[in-house]
């Protein structure tokens, strides 16, 4: 299979309404670059824009008001995060955000159970706008997952049934990046399944073809990138692509939605990747990325542990406050202090 060539560095665009008709293109895109634009229907796009407007109103509030839903009190890392409390690979990120997630997840043991908890909403109007946006992103994620299942030569419901499970553990946030210099968010790969991102300005960059490639906003479209669990489920055939956000020239708003497996899911390859047509070298280790430096980002097949690892690393103060019995080792392993490894 000849390698996919991008014209002028532009990402390919697929339509949410015709994903399964475009399954060959989707397979190549996810195999070779792991990033694309997804064109939404008008109703779902309007839901994104309404949630963005509600987010702007929240971020315009004074610091004391925003702090009323501060995430410091949440063991599940939910609520408002002010500038300077998050990091990527030890370097502070320059953004403020509100993080929320599914509240009615599956019963699960170990550290993953600590990711369940109540959300903190600023007000009813914000929650209502967010709910409509979340429903739109859930629909788009389901359509993508069905098309990806077909792309791997599986039944359209196979990945839903055997990977995502009955209660996929979605997470989401709204984030404001102030204009300036430095790191908006450092290079990383996402810990889950799929990410769908609405944005209103430049700053996002993806590692494509060995170089950082700008991924600007495109009207009517969200950006889609693949997570670490999808890389595992495809036997390394699909890419969890490293990406980052540079501090933008003007304030930037982003709304990322993370479609994830159930917290109790253990992800194994759903297909024999050796039988697929490869346009790049097969990786030696499908359970690793270099996003935190070589050997420093172990991909756990137990999704709940993988998600907990990511949040614990990014928010060390809250991790230390609510989870003092645990430690995240340099390679990404989560362990009980003095007792042993959990994953």
C-alpha cells in the first residue's frame, strides 16, 4: 500500500454522515496519521458552538467565583482547574479548564474506581449546554467506532461489544488557553479510545511524518485523534499520535470530548494485525509511545489504570491529597506504596 500523501500538510476531511461509505479512507488515515477532521451535521455543530458560548461566559467570571467549583476537593479530578495546576511530563501547562465525566459507570475494583464521582457544574445553563454537546459527541463517537470496526475487517458492533463495553467511560473538558509564549499543553498521547475536539483558534499541533504539523480549526468540523486503547485494540495498526498545544497568539477555547472504554475493560487486540496491509513498519511494542520520552509511558491494557495514570501524572497535588497510598513510577506503572505493583 502506497503511503498517504497530505496536500500542503492539510488533514483529510470525512463526513460523519457517510463514515462507513468512506471506510477505506478512514482505515488509511487512522493507520498512517491518526488525525482527521470530521464534518458534523448542522445540529451537532450548533451544539458544539452553544457549549463554547457557555464556556466563554464561565471563563469570564472572576477567580473567586470560578474557584467555587475547584477540583482540589474531587478525588476524581473533576471541577475547575486554574492556570498552572496541570503539567505534561513535568512541565507546567498554560490553560484553565473545567473537567467532568461519566457519573454512573460500572462497578470496578482498584484505583480505577476512584475516577467515579460527582461533577461540579457552574450553573444549570452551563450544564444544559454541555449535556447537548456531550450527546452530539457520543453520537459521532459511536459512528466512528462502528466504521473503525468495519475498517479492521470486523463486524460493525464488535468494537462496541468487546472493547467499549456497556458503559463507555466518557470524559470531557472545556479549556481556555491565554495568549502568550510557552507550552499550552506538552506533547502527549491520549489515554483512551477517541478524542473529538472543537476549537476556535490555532495552537494544536500533531506529530505527522516526523514533524509537528499545525491542526487549525475548520468550520463545521471537529478534530479527531486516536487514543492509546485504540492502538492496543488494533494491534498497533491504528496510531495514537502524539500532539501538543503551543500557547496561541490570542486566547483560544477548546472543547475536547474523550470516548473511552468502560473503566473495567481490559483491552486486547481485536484483530490479527499481521493480516492487515501495512504502509509503515510494524512497531516492536504496540503498548508504548514516546510521548513522555522513550520507555516512560507504559500503555496499560486495563483502561481504568491507564486513565488513572494519566490524571495522576498531570495533577500531582490532587493525586497526593486524595491518593496518598499510591505512586506512579517513572515508566507509568501505578503501584501501592510499599505493597506492590497494580499495573
